[in-house]
């Protein structure tokens, strides 16, 4: 990867983060950069540092999980977590010093 391009990307991210007024906005900037506009169940497990089984349990119990969209029915259904919902969840649950 071109070092100049990497530095430009880092500068753009730093500028976006510095202009984000709230924790929520900062999470949106970071999540969008890494994941686009939606997050899979596996990606959410990585973000929350939990296992996919824990994510499955939280979905089943509808507890301590960001709002999601279920695509399909039955065991083949997939779950899509919009970054806005994940950013809201993180800003409400992650404590910062």
C-alpha cells in the first residue's frame, strides 16, 4: 500500500473524528470506515468482544443487543445491524473515562 495514501486516509479519519461532536458521532465515523452501513452478526461479536453464541443468545432473549433487521425466516435467517443502531448501543453502554 502506498504510504502517502495511508497517511491521507489517516488524516481524513482524524479530521472526521475531530469534527464529530458526540461519542455517537465518533462511533458512526469509525464503524462506517471499517464496516460500511451495516454489520453482520460475526462482525458485531468482534466489535463487542463477545462470542457469536453470546450474540445469538442476546438476540433470542432480546436483551443487551443493538436493534437489528432480520432477513429471512427460520434457521437460515441472517441478522443485519445498521451502524446507527450499533453506534447508539455503544454510546449508551460503553463507559469512557
